């Protein structure tokens, strides 16, 4: 009898454990998959998450076809607004989250055409993070369209790419973009590039010679560029001088500067590796 009682007790204990495990199994599976159990406080958290997702910085700004985007009310927080223009959703989300970590107001836009509409409608952004390789409109063509918009003052731009080559970089320089990033991006590189653009006017006002030069270059103020070009300086200063002369069509002057800066005279004909090297040299 004792053996029979022991077997019965073991079976009952096993049944209770099985029932308890089954009752917790859905929560365990959902927790392992990073999901909410959707009961009690977890349901409240899910609703809060849904509310946050309705303002997801990585999502596109929806606009009806052919309609004019509504201009949002001016932000009163005083924080810089940054628009990430990239047709890869994961990149928009990663960039926006990294920038929001600095307290900046960052959001993503999938469509460069829609981004143009928003800017032409009067939406203000302090910096544009612009991908080059987009199916709808590449970054260089986006800049040309933007510059052709009457009365529109273009925000500072940092252009990112994994595949752009020397010729693309040259076209960007001609359009006044002198800040570049290589993909895959790191949050640190992205934040540093945006911070540099945001702080450049103040640095130029303090008398920072390189900030003054880059501010003139990116603003298209060529007369100011002539007065801020360094007579001598670091290899980066000489590289900037050579690039400006090349943009202006002064091949001889550019070649002399490139020689002193230890830069390739035929860099425009190089492949994607020159994009990364140009970023490294300009960041020195």
C-alpha cells in the first residue's frame, strides 16, 4: 500500500507541476521573444508603447498623393530638428534613435520626393542626414531639386553612403556639401557629424578658421571662401584648399595643394574606398 500511495502522490505532484507550467508557458514564450504578456501592468506598458509608436521617428511622414504637406507648428523646445532621409527603414530608425539620445528632435523620411515637398512647404530642419543611394531620387539629384526651389534656404547637410565614389563626392562638393559619412554608420560618428554642423556657426563666430571656411563653402559664399582660405596650415587645411580650387576649375592650383597635402590628384576617378578616405582626412 505504501508503494501505491507513493505512486499516486508522485502522479498528483506531476500533474500540478504540469498545470502550473502550462499556465505560465505563454508568458514565458512571449518574454523570450521580447513580447508583453498583455495582462495587468504589461497591458498598460503595451498601450504606452503603441502611443509612442504613433510618433515613431523612423517612420515616414504620410501625405496624400498630390497634396501639400501641412506645416507643423514651430517647435518651442529650442531643440534642433533633424530629418533623416533614407529609404531603408532600419537606417531611419537607428539614426533617429541615436540622434534623439542627444536630446535632438529627429525623425525619418522614407521618400526624398516627400522630403522635398515638406521642405518646400516651409517645414524647418536644422540638419538633413541624407542618404545618397535611394531608388526614387539619389542624394545629389535631391540637392539639385532642393536648390532649384525659389526662396528656400537649404539646411546644412551630411551625406551618407556605402557605395558612393570619387565622382559622387565631387558632385556633392560642387553643391556645397562638405560633410560625409560612410555606411554602415556608427551612432558616435553620426552624432559627431551632426554636432559639428550644429556648432559650426558659433565656432566660426569665435574665430575658428576652419569653421569659417567650411561655413563659407557649405553656404556657397565664394567671396568669403577666398578670404578664409589658409595660406598654410595642416594637411587637412591644404586638402580643403585644393578641393575648393578643383571645384572652381583651378586644376593647377588644386594639384599644388594636393601635393602638399599628400592627396591623389586623380581622386575623382577612384572607387568607393576614396569616399571613406576623404571622410577620414576631412575629420582630422
